[in-house]
C-alpha cells in the first residue's frame, strides 16, 4: 500500500488536486517519494523523500527534465529506459494507471537501488489529462530478499542433484517405506522401515496435508500417467514440531499395456522449513504493512474529505487539513520509534499537548500501553480537543488549564479531559468535523464510548475503552 493507492481511492479529481496542493511540509512528511508532472511531463511538485531517493533536487517546470527526476532509470535486466518511454510518459499519453512497477535507479553519486512505483494520471474537470502523479519507494532490501530466496531454492535443487540429500523407497505390496540415514533425520524417524498405511500416515503427516498427499500418490500410480510424484507437506518431529519437506520420485511399473501395474515409488526429500518460514514471514510483513498503511491513508482521505465538505473558507480548510495530518504524522513517528508495538498513553497525551502550551496541561494516571490503532485514534481526538481549547476554551485565556487524567478499572480504560479557568462555554450551534470525530469516529475506532459535554465552566470529554493488544 502507498500514497498511490490513496489516490486510487479518492472519489474526485478535485480532492486529488487538494491533496497534491497541500502544504509542502505535509508532503515532506510522507514516507514515500512523490512528485507530480504537468501534461507536458515537466515536474511541478516534489517532496523531500523523492529528492533523498534520487540523490538530487530536480529542476521544476524545466522541459529539459521531464517525466522523472532520477539520474538514470533501468529495467531490472539492466537496459536503460529513456524518459520518453517511462510509464509516467505513457500515463500522460494514454491515461493508463500503473501499480507496483519495479525498476533499477542510479543516482549521481553512483548509488544503485530498486524502486517500486504507483502512477496515476490526473484529469481536469472536463476529463482531459492534465498531469500525472508518481509515488515510489526504495524496495532494494525486499528485492534482494526475493533474489536470496530464489538463489536458496536453486541451491536446494542443485544440492539434490549433486549430493545424497535423503532417499526413500515405498513398496505398495507391504505399505513399507524404507528411508536412508539422511531421510530418517528429515522425517524424524528412529529406524529405516516405516509402515506407510493409513494409521502410520495420520500419525506422521500433518492432517491439513493428507488430502493433497493421497491425491498426488493416486495420480503418480495411474498406469496411464507418467509416474511422476511431487508434493510438499509437513512431518511431525520427535519433539512435536512440524518440518516442511518437499518429496518427489518416480513410480516403478511392471507389465505392459493393460497389465501395467505400479509396484513401488522411489524418490528423495529435502527440507523446506527455512524457505517456508521466510515466505510466511514475508507474507505476514507485507500483509501487516498493507493493513496499517491502508488504514492510515483511509484516515487521511477521511480527514481531507470531511474538512473540505464542511469548509466555508478554503484557506482555513487548508490549515485544518495540514494540522490534522501533522498530528497523524506525529503519532506515526511515535509508533515507528516503538516498532509499531504500541505507545505509552502518557507520551501520546504529552506529544498532542506540546504544540498547545504543554505546560498548562496537568497529566495524571498509571502507565498504560495502547495498541497502534488506539494510539492513532486518541492522538487525532486530542488534537481536536486541544485545537478547540486554544480557539474557544481554557487555553484561549492566560489562566486556563487542562486536566487530563485516566485510570484502569474492571471495564478497561477510563480517560477524562477537563478544561478549567477558561471563558464561559456555550454549546456550538452546529456539529463540525471535530465533534463528529470525537463522539462517533473515536468511539468506533476505540471500540468504546466517548461523551463530549459543553459544561459552562469548561469542556469535558469522557472516553472509555477496552485495552487491546496490537
């Protein structure tokens, strides 16, 4: 998931342009490179991460540097890609979108890295193409890991051909499979002979793999087939662990024509546990990254959409979007510093209060670890409360202060925001984005309840939620 996916999800060209036209500091806070071209391919916007990845600052509005600011772009095979044939140029010509494109980049200082890009054309109100946006990231590490996995697989295959990795022979007449020493180690056996009947197979092989095993055996034993047997499965080790193995072999037949009958399967096995573990870890990491980035970008989209929908002043709307996304980015920084394992509640509150005369906040409560989802939701809510307090509430007067307290009980976390010493409070005549975020969005995200009270002596916000793990 990337900023490009966000652009795909945005419903209108106007909102796309609103995001592209955000304050430069907001664009610079994005973790991926982003730049925009006009209809002629001239670069008109670029963020700091793009310049860091390229190793140089591109020339804006310069017809001599079109479609991309990189020093050199190559296919993964090493063939140089000219600017006119880049996917961005194609998007401008045809209106096509591109996702997950990979290419090798070279910087002016000679550094080479692998880029993954998402490209979207931008259309005007009349539907014509007015430009394109390219979001990209450095995936060199991931690319090298994939190459390492491929090399490892090749090493396994060559090792099977060149050395004795573990052989076996299964005879159908007695259901006995005989394993050599290496195969016994792989299968966790204490002797060479193993009764390969239904009971023995159920005891040794993983239940989820049984149907696949028997179907592959039946296919290999078909007298009309080629007799080849190949399957991947898990076998139980003496300590109860499961080891992934790949097994392959050839069926031995007797007789000819209609009398042709299978009598045995001879083959070999190798250990796939490390490769399977790497594949599973990579899948989990990618899924988790996609999930978190998708949620974050959906939040950005919602903030922009809701703010623009209720805005009466374009400049005020821009400032509000900037501030809210800065708050979101700050929460991201906090979670990134903790490897997205969660965040301490006191630090979440302190960070949210810092831009709003943090010394006038009184914090009290025990140590509480929030999940990433709860930390993000509470950070956004605290930003809205503090912004409102600075404009109209306790923080708008010199004597005002805010008490923030929390406690744990058998229902979970009880969090309280109370403004003291500010001007007299009057309930607003209409509900803005902040109120809806606090009373509806926050309750939904936290899986609890949020109540906002406009008491005459100060705004009160009470939040209750169950604590959750990441």
